């Protein structure tokens, strides 16, 4: 019998909770996990999913079709207002049917020139601040393990470490629930441990690629990794995702939506363990000064815990 999953707590006003979703390698179910997280948080606070992948490698333009300007309407070197940021985002209906969530992706036609997007996590944090969203899920395209090891050998801070260092950021690391997937996850955890990344804050999503029980190597590997990370959540196979993607979350199986809520609860629990039961106030966008094109954040004192 399925376990009942409690409703997520509401996010307090003036807080901003970041969840960069990363994959050890490609094909780890990253976009599915990101969508399930965004859907789970929709009823808890104003939620956005930021899609960082190039247009022709991302499913989000197909999953959230619309006439919005998308990321092309928000050049990173120009000032923007909250209304502009929100108007550029597409709207996705939540599985509960009550609260919607938004998606910022590249909605230009497939044949348009590639849209140059910033790599810097700090730039995306600023965009989330401009939009005033409380729950921010980031679908990142970079391979986690390669990035961590490249940073280790070059001495230059990698994207994964920079995402982890942002205020109120709980990384979500995805891997396929296969023998190869668990091996790749173990390598990713070893690399993160060697690089000094906050493993205890990381939530792991093991994404099934077919029906049936988890393979024995996956169960054994997950058991060995459990003490090192914040949580390990199993995301079951859902043929409706294979058929229709996340274009309509209400069509997903209840067990799939329950896994999304478990992921969200694990991420919130990790955030509370790191920053206290009351999340701190988020930085706010700096006021625009005529003649400048810098999007800055004015950091405020932490909210009393």
C-alpha cells in the first residue's frame, strides 16, 4: 500500500530556496526530477524552473509551449523588472490543479540562432531574485563529475561548487537506477567528497528506467552511499513521462507525484538542517542606476532563526 505523503510546508515570505538539479552524466533523468520538484513546490510558494540547457537539447520548450518571450526577452546584460521576468516565463499547470508554476526556457524557433546563456550560477540567482520567486528549481546541463574533477585539477572553481555555495541552495544529484548508473553515482560522490562539496546537504534522486524491482547492485550501492548524503529518493518509472513528458503533470501516476513530494521534503529538510527551521531572508535585486547594465543583489541580514 502506498505511503501517504504530507503536504509541503509553505515557504515563508522573503525567502528564496534554490535547488540546482545536476546529473553525474547525461541521461540521468535530470529534467524529469526538476519538473517533479517544481510541481511539488507549486502549492508551497511562487515557483519557477530555470532551464539552462541549449534549446535543441532541452525538452522544456516542447513541454511548456507558448507565446512567451522566454529567456530571449531577458538579455543578461540589461536591467529587468519583476513583471518583465514573470511575463517571459511560461506557465505549467500543477498536478493539484490549484497553483501553477512557471518555466523560463528558450522559446525561440528551432531554426533561430543559438541563444547565448550565461554559465555563472550567480547570474541565474540574480534572475530568480528579479522575478521574486520563492522556490527556484534549476535544470543544469553540465556533467557533475566531469565538472568537479576538472575544477580539482585546474584549481578553478567549477559550476557545481558555485551552485553549492549559493545561499539556501540544496543540490539534487540524479542518476539512473541501473548498475552503470549507481557506479557513476558512486564516482560522483567520491569526486564531491574529494573536492570538499557539502555531501550531507545533497539529495540524490535514483531514477528508474523501467518497471520492476531495483537491481541488487543498485540497492547495495544506495545502502553504502546513504550515510554520506542528505537523502536518497527513488523515482519510479512512469510510462506517461515517456509518452508525454511533463507537459501535463496531472496525468502522471500518483506514485510518481509522491516521489516528487518526497524529493521536495528531503530538500526542505536539508535546508532546515543547514540554515535553521526558519529560512533566512533572501537577497533582493539592487536598484537600477541609469547608465549601468549590472544586475546586482543587495544582501540583507539573515532572518532570525
